[in-house]
C-alpha cells in the first residue's frame, strides 16, 4: 500500500454553519474509518485546514469529492507526499478549533500580521497540525 499525506486549506462558504460542520465530522469519521484514512480537521470561523493520510487511491478519491463540496471554496493544496508513517494514526478525523488553541502557538506560525493558513508552506502546515494535536491531546474532539 502506498501511504500518502495530503494537506489543504480552504475558506468556508455561507453554506457552512455549525450544523454543517457537525455533519461533515460525523460523515468523515464514519467514511474515513472504512477507508483507513486518518487525519485532522482544524477550523476557525472562516477557514478549514485539513490533513488526510491513508492509501493513495482512497485519499485521492476523497480529495476530489472534497474539492467539489459547496460548503467551502478556494481550496489550496499545501502538501502531497508519501511519508514513512502517519502523523495522526489515532484519529479517523480529529477536530480542533483555533479558539481552543494557545494564542502563543498561533503567533509562532503567524506572518507579520496574524495567523493565515494560506501563507503556510508544506512543512509548516504539517508541523503546525502536529504541534496543535500534541498540545490539545487531552481535549481533542
Ligand atoms: P454525497 O453525500 O452523495 O455527496 C454528493 C455531493 O454533495 C458531494 O459533492 C458532497 O460534497 C456534496 N454534499 C454532501 N452533503 C452536503 C451538504 N449537506 N451540503 C452541501 N453539499 C453536500 N468527507 C469524508 O468522507 N472524509 C473527510 O475527511 C471529509 N472532510 C471534509 C472536509 C471539509 C472541509 C468539507 C467541506 C467536507 C469534507 N468531507 C469529508 C465531506 C465530503 O466532501 C463529502 O460530502 C462526503 O465524503 C460524502 O460524499 P459522497 O459523494 O460520498 O456523498
């Protein structure tokens, strides 16, 4: 099996409210488990930052569906690689809001003004997600 990791950032559309997010999460956890996909979905009131890890065909197929999902737009691929191992093996889809994060953490990855996930390079995007997962391990949803 070829293991791949894919990270993208996107902007929520007005079709994405709390209820829609809960639905996305519930569907993701169910379907990802079936497809051996793991990862994390980080959000704030305006964007999503998601990492998907798993078999190449399954991740590619899911991503092409995610690209067409009208609940978000401006999807930008930040990383696509074949890592030696998974960074998020424990979660079919961990779910974390920037509101739950330590502001110092966001500052570390922020540019001059404020944290903007569209400005992250591939290495920083992955490091950021690993970092916040470690920090939030106790209350990660
Ligand atoms: P269907 O439900 O038949 O979907 C058909 C089409 O309708 C798809 O294009 C779908 O995107 C769209 N759609 C489905 N429900 C709604 C709705 N309530 N409102 C508007 N459009 C809708 N799915 C996963 O399985 N795993 C993930 O990790 C995952 N992460 C996501 C992250 C984000 C930021 C978003 C926005 C969506 C994510 N999804 C994820 C959902 C994914 O886009 C699909 O909706 C889901 O996988 C079901 O797709 P389907 O084609 O099997 O089913």
